[in-house]
C-alpha cells in the first residue's frame, strides 16, 4: 500500500467510520504528541466523488474510515500551532461499504476496544451488507458465540442499550435483559426510570423475569428435543431457561425415577432421593461399595440440578460395620442408660461443687485454668482479640509501622513458641471453644508462675477493648507517654481536616502569632506549616515530641464542640473512679481483703461474699 500525505482540508470522517458520532472525541491523551511530532501512524481513507470533479486527475476529497481521533487531534494542533498540516494516509480502493466498515472496525479494535453497543451497531451493518456470523467471526478473530452475544443486543430496546453505553447499568444486567420479551423490557424500564422504585439487576433480574428461581436447560437430565414445555432461549447462544418450573420438575422427576430404577436393577442396595428442601451433608456419610451395602443418594437442588452420590452409608452404619469387622458385638438397639438424666444431673452438680471449692483455694492451678480460658474460651467464656484492622489502608500502614506494634508482635511470637503454637498464628486468643482447652491447661501446668503471668498479661492486652474507658484508666496508671511511640505521619495529616483544629494545633507548635497570621489560609497551607515546625524544615523552630491533645494521657480537646472519643472515655473513667471512691467511703472505706481457708475467721451470719 502507498502512503500519501493529504491536507486536512481534503479530509472528513466517513459515515462508515466505526467511531462516528455527533460528539467530538477526547484527544487530550494524543494531542501533545501530535503537536510535537505530528501524526506518525497513517489513517485509512478512500476517495469520494465530488461535484467539482477531480483536480489534475487526482481525487479532490477523501473520507476517513479509521483515524478519526488522529484527524481531530491534528485540527486542534493546527489551531494552536498554526500552519497547514497534512496527514499520512493509506488510500484503499473503492470497494463495497462492507469492506470499508471491516477496515474501520479492525483498525479501531486493535487500538482501543469499543463498547459492546458500538460493536453491535457495526456488526449489524455488516449483516445487512451480507456478512454471515461465520464471516464476521473469521474477520475479527472472534468465536461465533462471541459474535452472537454482540448481535443479541439487537433484542434490546434502544433505551436499554443507551443506558448500558452510559454506564447506568452493568453488563450482567444488560445480558439478562436480552432474555426478556419487549413487554418485560418495557416493564423493567418503567421501574428503572422511577426513582421511587427498585429495578432488579444481575441474578435478581433473572428471578424477576422467570417469576422465581430460574432453571437453566443445562441441568436437565431429559432430552430437550422431546420436552413440550416452553424454553426461553439464551440469545448469547449458550443456554436456555425453562419458562414453567412445574413442567420442568415433572419431566426432571420422571427421568430421576427412571435412573433410580436403573441403579436398583444394577444391584445397589437402595437409591434415596433427597428433596430440594433437605440437605445432604456429605460429612455425615462414609463411602461404601455396592458389595458392602452402599446406597445411591440422588440430591435435588432448588436450581433444578440433580447430583448423584454413589456408594454411601450413614456414619453410624459405617461405625457399626467397623465393629463387626473387628469381631465386636454391635447392639442394634442402644442399651438403657445406667443413669437417668435427673440422676446424672445430681452427680454432676455434686462433683462440680467439690471441684469448684477446691479450685477456689488453689490459686496456682486456677491461674492456669483462667489463662487457658482466656486463650481458648469455654462454654461459659467468649473471648476474642481486639480487631486492629481499619478500612483505611493508610491507617493500617501507620499502625503497623508503630514501634509498639513491632514490639507487641515480637512478644506474641515468643509466647506462641513457649506454648507450642504455630508462631504464624495471627493471635494468641481464639474466638472459639474446642479441643485445645485441656491440652493448653497441661502445657501451662508445666510452666513457671512467671511464664504463666507473662501469658496472662499478653492475653489480657490482646483482648483489651479499643476506645474504652479502661484504656484511659490504664494509660494514666501506666504513665504512658505517647511521644515515645508516635510521631506525626502522612496518614495523620491526611485525616486532619478541621480548619479550627488546624489553627489551634499551629498555635500549639508555632505560637499564637504564627497561627493568627495564617488563620485564613487553606488547610493544605496550615498542614504544611505544622509539618515544618515538627520537622524543623524551612528554617522553622523544631518542636520535639509533640503529640496532639486527643492522644495524650489524659486527653483533652482543642475546641468546645465535643465529639472527641478519647475525651468522652476519659470523662467516663473519671466519673467511675470518683463514684467508686465515694461508695467505699460511704460503706466504711478502706480496702479489706477476704481471707479464705481453714484458718480464716468465720463470717458473720449476716455477712456474705456477695456483699
């Protein structure tokens, strides 16, 4: 092919161009390159007849089949830079319109994949020009199914196609709508256009179209050719759906019964049909061959599917068979229990009372049992670690980089190794109760009191509630200085948005004069000034170990507006502490321990542990 340089004024966009349209294309991505270097990749054009005739035996005008964006980018470049411009063009012969459209589509598909509606418009025009589905598939290196999917959009109302092109509905919804009749599409559009109603989408749309759970022809066991009921064809050429679920189940069950009879005739002990509303839990069964009495379970599902499980018996039957194989006697009927439920309760309560009293007097053993409960839980304990995960990725990164978090993770790995757990375990405590409790008590019994106390302290720390008043009490009691563990980072500044607070912080780190002079500046400017004072940049005096008021122990606020969680929690902790002090004074004051043991003084008749 020969490449000719053709002036802009002798070019226009062809009606056959795949990307034709009223709206001007977005050329912002290629305009800088076109202005700097011109158009490097040639356009595809063909000559058009002109009422003025050809100039010098050459065509006077050409229409662009492919290259619309390069053409408009050149027009913009000519406006901004001045001068005349010519574009490199490959001139094709005056073939038929279908060939021209194919060239436009192939060139555009290679550059930027168009949306499905645009492809449908072009494929439809090719069909009208005489191209078959096979032809289109071969030309564009697509499968026949892919071409059929695109052509299936012709079943949609134009309003639905435009809604999809405008990204108002997703591809799954659009494809399900190709299964709908024109009346159903109009009904769905009425819901879609009404802001007060909800238009079903995705899988919900399929249920809406079929009046319940849609049943695909793919799950049918029977021959579809002999089925007399109505099938709604999938216009994508893959599946169909049964319009009448009752008619489907009648045909499906007839085939299931036929296959059941075939299993019995083949020598299986039994073939059991499990209805759709019942569950076949595979873990409640064991494998057994046909020779050993295995059954076939035919599991029917709500979506119409039938699953055949060959060679299974119940777990109880399998256990009985194993006993027989070992020569043990198997009682077909369970023996009458030695203890009635009431007598068993009597025994349990008495034994529990004795163990409870003995455990209450053995603090070393009780400590280990309590720690095991903190880690594993029990029927009466529900313990779970605090969730340190945030939906904000920047917060997660900030916390994970904290020095306290690194030290805590190292301590967790040491204790997991000490207890014989996997060191990759995410947390020491688990929100579940299982078989770990007794083995963990045995491991704790083998440890020293010092090690057990370390495990207990970590378990308590791991399950400490975030943002609670207890955090405020413990932070003050432990004399924690947040400056030892925290400094302002990018995540902090990104979340800092309140103008009044920013000015107050600037006054705190830079002084009242600096804050007053910049009080009307934008938030980004205030953040930059605060950061300069914290780092000493731009010749600002550096402020060491600064922590915002909300993070200190005890915390305080920058404004009188409220809404600071740490301050509210600290107020609750202070109120609870003062109330507790008042109650002790009212009741006689002072801490009084309770002595327990054989040498402890007897409690007065009206005095109890509860009091």
